[in-house]
C-alpha cells in the first residue's frame, strides 16, 4: 500500500513538471509577436533570432545525455527547469538583440536538458506500473500548452507587459521546482555511458544539413 502511494505521488509531481513545461513553452511562443513589435524586427530578422532555438537545442543534446547518465536524472531535471525559468524571465528584460539571442539560446538549451531528464524519469517510473502511463505525461504537456495560451490571452486582454508576464510564469515555475524536487525519483543514474563522445558525422548527413541550412537562409533573405 505504501509503495502504491509513493509511486502515485511520483506520478503526480512528474505530471506537474510536464504541465509546467508545456505552459512555459506556450508562454514564450505566444509572446513572440510582442517581441517582434518591441524590437521592430521584420520577418527575416525575426527568423534569424528564432534560429537561436535549434542552435541551443543542438548544443544541449549531447550534454543532456551526459548529465542524465552521470547524475540522477532529477538533478539535471530540477536544475535545467530552474534555469529554464530564469531564461524565460530574462527574455522579457532584454534590451538589445545580443541579450535577446543569449536568453533564447539559454531557454532552448535548458529546455533540451529538462526534456531529456523528465522523459528519463517518466520511463523509469513506467516500470513501476502495469498500465501505460507515459502517454498521460505527454497529455499533461499538451494541456499545459493550452493553459499557457489561455493565460497569455488573458494577460494580453488586460495589457500586462511582456516582462511582467514572463516574470510571473518564471516565479511560479521556480517555486514548483523547489517544492517538487523532493518527490522526484532517485537512484536512476546509469552505470555506463557517462562520457560525452564526439565523433565524425556521416558525410552525406553533413552535406544535406549544409544544403538545408543555406536554403533556409536564402528563404529568409527573400522575405
């Protein structure tokens, strides 16, 4: 009975992280038009700024795997989401293009760290249940996204400023992270594979990536 209560508690708080992740991402996405207007970007300039997101995510991909294998996944999960909340708040307080790009890269980078960590927790917790529960976690992410859009719409209706909006969401996210950390799974560190391995990419994939990059860059210049 005690084990059932414990694993259900793990599930509740892990679901909370999935929900808040979707909420935070929807908050950022819904405010992109506001950022565009505030900085006076045209479509091409905005596209260049948004290119910082896949760059940050790409950098975070190998590092996230290394962190999860070297430490218990709850450590990079909590630290990653905490920094993600800070990055979200930073976006609202940026005053120039350089600081905006830096904040967006950090937001994307920490989102990748968090995503790998929280899904590792979900896979580990799944082993304690006979029924499938991973789909419910992703459902909470989507629900959080819908709630985030609804909240953004409400604040826009009342003309709440960008920095105040992002600060509110970031503060709530930090409070939830600090409280929920104790309820995450422990002791799931991998005994192997805890090194970052940098290898030579497949040449055909590399060439294709270069072609796609330049095609997307040309498209932005034509806008």
